[in-house]
């Protein structure tokens, strides 16, 4: 897994689980809890409401000084209880020992639905369970490689796998088929497919260089680029739809995307894949697309995804509007952060 940070695309001031942050502990809440874990209250993080609760987990062996900055990462965001929990523990340990078992469980679930056994399904379900409980050293790597699914999605996946186990246990083919259909509808099977591709590509250790990634992005057919952006967003937990309706296309909306965590977001996007030699996008782009979200019910942000750069004037003008500008470098940052290389390397692109 890479050390690159995810670059949020359309709401850059809202960090996600896994984002590296600097926190300031202000009060000791618990000492030596959970086998040598200290819990601290911290100052609020920018972009989250001040009245939420902010906590830091740290190994007791680490000397954490109150009112001094420490570098950690966001371990959990619980919007129901309005808590942001950060951690000083490592994110990426213990995966090597489980890799082969995870791969077999994922491969069986995806490719051998007619010959599944209870134990294999238990391993596949366990991948979701460790991400929900965050109680195993490799949970974040699994969470990352599954595409950072929402809590709701993971619970749906566990429920469907439980149903599938019951169907197999009691030789109820109809129940098993219904459970597999649920896993497909919830997007769980696709996440396990992505997991297989990501691990087999060596993603947890690294992938394409920045130069190779940018070159590959610029090679994508302009007609396919909208679907490419949608696939990348879906790998990060968005629900993305490429518009086919003339009404939306005339309004400049090529794609609609929604996300629930850590806050509800819905964007309307224009997607442009131009030749890199065509120069930079100017203020005309901003004036043309800064309010396309108003044509979509519930959308609150407009965005332009482009392979080429934007001029300084265009960026300055965009800052005065609801428009987000994502150029080739911004998209590459995002792909590196979420591990979207397996999508870049798909034959259809």
C-alpha cells in the first residue's frame, strides 16, 4: 500500500478515514485502556463542526504531551455520535500473513458461487467484520483495498453473507441465490473483485509512477473518459452515474455523483478529456459550468474534471463560486490516494 494521501475531489476541506492529520491533545481521558492504549481529548479539526467530540488513541509507551502537536491519522468518523477519532497506531501491519487467505475467500465468493463452503464465506465475512470493528492490525489495509466502503455497505454485506451461509447450510438453493443477488445489488461482489485486482497488482506496495499515470490518463479515449471518472469515484465509495439524457447533457452535466460519508454530498460534473497539447482551460470554463448543479435535484456542488491544467485566472474565479476544478494532477493525486490503478489498467480504457 502506498503512503500517498488521498486528495478529496469536490470538497477538499473534508478529510476521510485514513487521512493523515495533525492533532493537539488537550486532556487525558483514559490511561492503559484496551491493553495499553491511552485516550486523549483533542482540539477540534478544521472542516468538522466545533461541537463534535475529538479523540486520540495512542500506545501508552508513546510519550504524548498535552497541548503539543502530534501527527496521526483519522481512524473513524461517527457522524451519528458526532465523534472524530484519530490514532497514532500504524495503519498497515499484518496484511502479509493473511493475503493468501483473503484472496482465496474473495476469489471463491466472486467466481465459484456454485461451490461455496461455510468456512470460506466466514473468511470473506471476516474481512468486513474487521473493518467494522477495527480490531485487527490489518483492518485499514483491507478497508482501503475494498474501496473504503461505508458502514452501511459493510453491514449489508455481512447480512447478505450470513444469508448465503444459511442457504448453503440448509441446502436452500433459492435462499442462496437471493443472497448472491443481494451481494451484487449492494456492490459487495464488485468490491471483492476490486480487492482481487488490487492485491494481484501489488497495490499495497505501490504501482505506476506519477509520469506513467498521467501519460495513461491522457491516452484514454475521450468517449470513455466519463465512465473512467465514474469508476474512480465509485472505487472511493461514491455512487456515480454517467448521464445519457439530452436534458442533462445540454445543461453541461456529464455525470452525477453522490456520497454519504463523512457528510452528504451530491455533485454535477462536466468531464473533459483533451489532448495535452491543447493548452490550459481559462475562465470561460468556469462561467459555463459554475452552476450546473442547479439543474440536479439535491446537488450542491458543480465540478469540472479535466486532463489539462486550468489557468490561474480560472482558479481564482472558481473560488468565488460553487465550482470545483480537478485537472490531471488533481486526478492523479486522487487515484494514487485511493489506489485506483486497477481501473487505469483495465482493457476497456
